[in-house]
C-alpha cells in the first residue's frame, strides 16, 4: 500500500511539473504573439489596397522629416486610421527653410506638445478637394486653429498666403497636399 501511495504521489508531482512547464511555454508564446501584433492600422501589411496617409509619407523620399516628426509625436497610428483627413504635408525642403535648430529642438522629448501642436495645424478632419476650396476660405485644423486658403486667378492654391500646394495625392483615409512651407500655428492668446 505504501508503494502504491508513493507511485501515486510521484505521478501527481510529475504531472504538476509538466503542467507548470507547459503553462510557462504557453505564456511565453502568448507574450511573443502580443509583441508581433502590436500597433494600429499602420502595422497592417497590404501591398494591393490604396495607401493611407502615413504609408504615402513613408514611401516619399521628400517627406522623411515629416515621418520622423509624426513618429516623435506619436501620431503614426492616428493618421493611419480611418479618417477622413486632409493633410498638408511639408517637404523636407520646407522644413529646411525653418531657422537653424528648429526641427532638432522640436524633436526633443520636452517639446513633444509643441511638435504635436504644429503637426495638428497641418491636419483637417474631413476631405477638402481642390475644387471645393475657395479664395478666403478658412478651414478648422485638428489643433482648433484655422488655416486660410487663397486661390489665384490661375487656380493655384496657397495656404496662409505662403505655402503653395504643389501636389495632391488621394489616400485611402483622405487626401494629402504636398506643400512647400511648414505651417506655423498662430501664437496662443
């Protein structure tokens, strides 16, 4: 009888260790699964559908500064989601026109709110096609400020009187206007 109890106890202990070992493997696998599926819409790999705003920017050699700023501001996921958005996307050359050290300063962690404010000033909620824009039209931006549209007799569009729209690109979640100036929000009152 004592031998039977010892064998039974050994089986229980052995089963316990196997169960604990399998549980650790499952936990480890679950942790690995979570890290590979993290991210929002920007993590979706799809080479057939129309690109969203972020994928357009990432695919442009002229928008590397904008992409870096979106990453620093934690706005990649927001601009990858459904929208619709109209984004006025400054080129690298537009960022280069800012005073020396401005971009580098905005990319510091303690300037994140300032960077977010500037980036939000480049985003409208909704789609504003060129044929919808009127001279003198004011459009609300994501930072609760307004931009002003100027439309010349030649049909060329400027934003805030200085930024020229040099291209328009349709995205799955809105519209991207490539501009040649960085839009700076009005000073806070």
